[in-house]
């Protein structure tokens, strides 16, 4: 996310992120290396990107077995539209 946040997005109208992963308790997403990251920590660099200010940031996150988000451990898709 830091790489994407450091880019110049002046010529683009929005930012779209798609993540397909596994999750754990407390909004934690896991990468292929097995390390977890909080959803808020994942999104922070994009929210702070100056060239995306005022533009829609669309995040589609598909998580398997995300305990804590839902009462059932099922797959779901979270749509988050962030205007900053």
C-alpha cells in the first residue's frame, strides 16, 4: 500500500483496491507470509495520499473465516467507499 500511496494519482479519478485473503479476530487480514495486518493499518497510507484527496477510494475485500466481523465464519465481501 505504501507503493501505491507514493504514486502520483493526479491524472486518475479514483482508487480501487481488491483484496482476497484469510482473516482473524479483530479485523486482521493475513498475507501469504502468514503475518497479519489490521484493516485500518492497510488503508492508512491510501487515506493519507495527497493526490487522492477528494477522490473516491473503493475497496473490495473478500475474507474467509473472519471471526469477529461476523457471527458466522463465512465468506463475505466488504465494500468500503472512503472520501477523504
